[in-house]
C-alpha cells in the first residue's frame, strides 16, 4: 500500500511542482499545497500544474488568488497535515 504525501509549495515553486509530478511514479498518493502566494505563471509551472490536474492529483491553496485550486484555510491545513505519512516542504 502506498504512502500519503503532502508537498508544501512556497518559495521554490517550480522545483516543488516538478518534484510533485515526479514522485507520482512511486504509486503513492500525492497532494499539493500552494501556500502564501500566487503561483508564478511561466512555461514550466503552467505545464506542471496542467499535469497535476490531468493526473487527478489534489491541489490546495491558502491564497484565493490561485484560480483552479481548492481553497483551504491555514487552520484547516494544519489539521489536515496530520493525515499524511510524509510532508515535504519547499
């Protein structure tokens, strides 16, 4: 049975999004959390976000500026992180 992994995206957005897509090869459940700011729109980020959505991965944000992501408050995020086997901060 696979692990449940949360990836927290902050400062190194491009690297975090790319890595989120890459670790899906391990057959784990990956959820992505974009925190505290809007995702920069560029070719790499846009491709990785599209891939995340195509793979039916869950993507959350605590910033309402991030369209197409499920909003989660910081308080609810803190509670939800307890459900994961691993939390990977970027």
